[in-house]
């Protein structure tokens, strides 16, 4: 029985130039046909943009990779360039700042030491750190109790009360200044053994109290979301073993919600550490009276000159504690996500 397939058969396509009209299709090994020549003509008719779109549809992973690189480069440039410019200003000697392009005009690393010699800048940093740390502790303790109540307990008016807490967070801080300033400048007899004159002005309480109240709603919202995701069975098991609700909160709920607690704490610390409005109005700007770090940076502005290089160096030094905290908190968040993972 002879094979009817001719190896020289080209599927009707004229290859010698004198045969029948050319067939726009070619045979596939499985016997089917495909319009290869039409595809080639269509490819030649496409412009550069159309070809790019076609390749993007065919290879979407390339588009995703390109979008990632563009977003990463944009983020790095917009985020790191201000710090780069501060470094250039800090390293440039005083009097040569107008000639900075992309590199410092000169090299003066002594500015990072001079910032502590002109004023006690380390005291300003310590004040901001203590105020931010105290405010963060107050916010986390109260927000944990409130978040537990909103996220895990059923009581009448829970939703309207939660909305009221969130609405308060939208009020501008300036709206609270006049009553708070009047209150903190009022002399109270029972405060005289602590503050001397009986007022809270120029004390850390005048900063911790309003700042904690301002950033409390955000922490409550974050912790309510995380606490509400913990399975009831874990808390019930702790209650069966004799643990109270507070014991279950601090022994079970909070450890399993480590990412939320770390997020609320870091956001509160950074916001209070960088806060200027209440810090500027509740103190007289002196380091001995708990003036924050921004008052220290502004102290390099004199009546007749402004030490921009020292202000830039002080700004870089002031960011270091926050940068360290962010790095540590990032590790805590990752470890909390893996350690607190639940398998149902």
C-alpha cells in the first residue's frame, strides 16, 4: 500500500512562480491550515505602539515588571531626594550654599558636631523622644481597651459610638487649642507641688494629653479591626482556663494582633515626634521646658542670619531615631504575621 502523501507537496502554494494562484494558507503537521501570510502582512502593517500593545498582551509579566521598576524608581527619587539635598546642604560650608548643584560646594562634616555646640540639640531630641514615647504608651493602652470593646463585645450603640470616635478624629487640631491653652494656663492648687506654679504650661503633660487624644481615634480603629479578626475559640479557651477578659486581652488577643499593635504604635510615635503645632504653643521654646525637636531646629535662625547648614544637619540627626524605630517595627510586624498565623 503506497503512501499518498507527496513530500514535495507544498499545500498549493506556488514556489516556482508559474503554477496555480498562491494559497494564503500553509499546512500544519496535523493536517490543518493557518493563514501565516495574512498574519505576516498584518504584522508589517502595525505601528510601533500597536506592536508594543500586542507584545504586552502576549507577555503581561514584562508589563508588570516594567510598572514595578517605574513605581520603585519614582518612590525612591521622591522619597530619598529631600534627604540627599539635606545632606548636600549640611556638608557645604556656610557662605557657599548658593553654588550647590548636585554635589556639595566644599566638604564640612563638622556641621554634625557643631549642631550640639551652638545649642543643646540633644536635649531637644530627648524631649521629643520622651513625649512621643509617653504618648504612644497612653494611646496603646487606652486604644487596646477600646478596640477590644468595639471589636469583640456586643453592646447597644456600638456602631454610632465608633462613628463618633472617627468623626472626632476629623476635627482640626487648631479647634482645640483655645480651650486647652486656657486650661493649661490655669493655676490649680493641687498641681503646685508638681509644677511649682500650678499650671501645666511648659510641662510634658501639656503635650502628652492633647497629642494622645488627637491620635487616639486612628489607633482605636486599627486595633478594632485586628482584634475583631481573632477567632472567638482562642479567647474562650483562655477563659475556660480561668483567665479574665483583661488577661485574655493581654495574653491572647494582643500577641496575636502584633502587626496591628505595632502599626498603631509606630504611626502614633512618628506623628507625635514630628508634631509642631501644640509643641510650639504649649512651651516657650526652651530646652529645659520640654520644647521639642522642631523648636531646636528653628533655634538656628538668628535675627541677622540663618545657619542653613546646621538646620540641615540637625534635621538629618533628628530623623535617625524614627528611622531606627521603623526598621525595628518592620521586623516585628513580619515576625508577628508569621508567629500569629492561625490555621483553621
